[in-house]
C-alpha cells in the first residue's frame, strides 16, 4: 500500500520542526520491524529489510517492486546493501539472522529482481555487519561480520559463487560496523583490507553502538549508547530511555549528520558547528534505529523506519533552498531571465524612438553640445547647423559671438576685430587685382576669412 497524496502531507502530525526537510511519502508494506534501509548508488531504488523479508521500492514513484517470496528458514534480514557489478545491473545483497548471505539482481526482461546467490556463512551465527568496495569493474569485495566475532572478506563478480579472500576472528569484540566495531572494552579496531591484520586500536570514552564512515573526506561518526555521539563533536539527541544502538549517517555531501532516537524523532545536525538543522518527527514515540540517506536530483533524501512494531518507512526530501551545489546556484532563475528580456525590450523601444524622431539619425554632436551647455551655463556652446550640402558648420554670427566671449578682456576682443578687418581688406584688394579667368570670387574671399576666423575661434574655444 502507498499513501502519498497531498492531504496526509498537509495535515500530517509528523512534521519537521524547522522545515529544512519535508515528508514526501509514507511506505507501508512491512508487517514487522524494519532493521535496515539502503539506497542504491544513483538513488533510484530503496531496499528495506526486516523481520518479514526484503522489499524494494522505486524512489521515483514510491511503488513497491516485485520481489521473491520471503523464505522464513533464512531468518529475519539484518542488513541490506546495494553493490556495484561489472554489468551495471542493479544488484542487492542482504544477510539474515541465521547467517545467510544472498544477492538479487534485476532482470533485463521484465525488471523483476531474481535471486542469484544464497549461502550460509561460517557457523550460521547472526550476520551483523555488511560492506562492499568496488576495486575494478569486474571485482567487488564484500565484507561480512557475525555475532560469533567472525569477519570474512569475499570477492564477488556477479556469479553464483563467492571467492574467499580471508577470514579473521576478533577477540573480545562483536563486530557491528565493519572496519570499526562495537566492543565492551570501548575500543575501535582498524583491520587491513588484504589479510585482516589488526592495524590500529583506539580506546573510546564510552561504548558505541553504530558507526558510519565518509571515505572521501575521511570522516567518522559513531553512536554513543549513553549520551549521543562522541569524538570531534557531540550531537545531543535527548536523554536516552534505553541503551540500544541507533544508526547514524552522513547527508548532503557530509555537511550534515543524521541520527535516530528512542523517542520517535530523527535528528539532523550541522557537522561543523553541531547546530541542529531539523528534527523529523517519525512517530510520537518509539525506537528509531534505522536510517538511510542519499542524493537524487541534487536534493538529499532521508529514509527512516522504526525497529519496534509495524515497520512504517518515511521518506523525507530536502527543500531546494537547503541543498544546492555552487554550479546549480549559478543557473539564473526564470524570474531573472524574464526581467532581463523585459529590460532588453525597453532598450530596443527607446533606441527605435530616438532614431525615428531625429530625422536621418541620432545627431551625437548636437546632443553632446547640449549637455555641455547645461553643465557649464557661463560658457555657451557654439550653435551647430546643417548647410544645404548636409554638412555641419558654425554660422558667422555664432563664431563672432564665440570668439568675443572666448577672450578674457574687452581690449583683446577689440584687437582681434581690428586684425580681422585688416585681413579682409587685404583679401578684397587682392581679388580686384586678380587677372580675368583666375576664378577668384568674393564668396571665396569671404570663405577664406571665415576659415581663418573659424580656426582661430576653435583654438580659443579649446
């Protein structure tokens, strides 16, 4: 059954306290407790294992996929894990309380998952830890641990057999999280991945229940049964009422940490500051031990389930404002693109208006002179007009006015006027003495005088 309508989401009594994450779906299908959750690498599938078997979910539609009938002789499923294979076919690996290790792969024909491998390991003790590592496209290492302190490493290539690499027995420790285990002596063990040799032992302040490793950034977060988490920073999840292990996971590219509780809440903390980002109310009360995280479509997903009573799974998705990569933030929004288009349209209309109202084109020279006159009213700008040839020129009267106002004293203006009159008289006499057919005309003489006046006026204006 699936309840994902808007009505339960709007009126749900299990909201997030700060709104960083919202409930997107409630998955019903397990009749018993859920002990393990795991997302596929690309976030497409969610696997859930519990007291009544394994279930697979499509995270796009949140519909349960067809699976094989659960074999009760294998015992309850304690761990589920998606593993990479050389063919790229989605493959799920799970281990049971009676020591069975099994793998299922998706069929390329109808999309159903079928069993590929099933084998009982060691002495049949309950398998507690499961991890995998893809060394090459054709070689995946699977590590398992059980309650008898047995740790085994196997090579899996997608076939019906596991090739053992090494097995080791850890003294005084019950491995729960591989590479890091829970011990009554409050010790943390680091094992070699090739021969199982114990490389390092670290004593912790308190007994731990679960651990999660972020290999890319070399980060470790552990659950402390007594007061939350420990080591670099403490993330309090309230006073515990029972000392049972709770799963912890990294989320949002290890920028945040997610942990369960024993009072129905899932806590999200900022990894660097320890500040609580959100509290997801899975239930009014009860033990929330099972957590899984992933990222799909640039948004983080959190799946939570209860380990007591009916196994109800809740899927939470981060809001777009809380998780976004730098490249995604650089992409302009639709509103910004609309505003840019409107501004470009207004600019085009303004340019068209100027071209239509200024005749043959926009006269930049006249516009600059108008602005200069407004900026400096004490020094009037010369008036520019067009002659009958279409070229720009300054009228004689305007040039006379500009030449006079350009001088700093009246005596200088009078001296310049006398000099100009003398030059004009000489040019007139030369024109009368010119021989016939020389082409000299009075208008040419005036042009020469005007040219001299314009040149001198231009120098004075500058």
